[in-house]
C-alpha cells in the first residue's frame, strides 16, 4: 500500500492524525502529513478509515507499494 496526502487539497482538518496517529501527523502549518517511514501504512488497520474521514479527500491510499 502507498499513502499520500494531496497538499493542494488538504485544509488541515486533522481527521487523518486523529484516526490513525501512528501513520499521520500535522506539519508545522497544521496540514496533514505522513510520518516518516510510514508511507506504506506501517500495517495500521486504520489507514483506510483515515482516508474516508478526510472531509476533502486529500488522503490517497493506493495498493501500489511505497517507493
């Protein structure tokens, strides 16, 4: 799996970080970010739920491996 955040779409709602804090955080400006080394989801079962929780659809989850 590969996780990306569309920074052009993100509004900084923080739902990704609240839903899956072991994968997502918020950067210094308050926008969503994937934690370093977690671009593959780190095995978290909450990644897809975090993507669904994003009010603007900025969290992108694909089944292609990171890298």
